[in-house]
C-alpha cells in the first residue's frame, strides 16, 4: 500500500477506535508502524506465536530467536507483528 494511503487508512481506523471505544487488531510486517501504535505486540514466526507482551518490552528486549529482525523495516524477516489493545 502506498505510504500516504496507509497513513490515511490508519488514521481513520484510529479515529474510529477512539470514537467507538474499540480495540484494534492489526497484523503487519511493518515493525516501524508497530513501534508507533502498539500497546501490546505478539510476534509470529512460520505461523507460530513466538513471543508476546507490552510492545516497548518486546521491541527493546526481544525473547524470540531473531532479535535483529525487530528493527524498523524488517522486510527480509519472516515475522509478523500483531497489535492489540490500543486504547487512546
């Protein structure tokens, strides 16, 4: 998705989340985005959950076997971030 379109869609989702008091679950490979909006983060590798916890802790002190992939723009890393419980 084009970055400007991604930003607009995410802004709309976050506005709806605030307006309706919802929890947002977002699946992404973009850990830079995850770093910006997640309260909690779960990391998957090869379809299996390998780690979960508060986003700041998971990103700064990862327990999973691929810590080098926890940097922004991890396009070569086979992991996905699952974001949840974001309440603004």
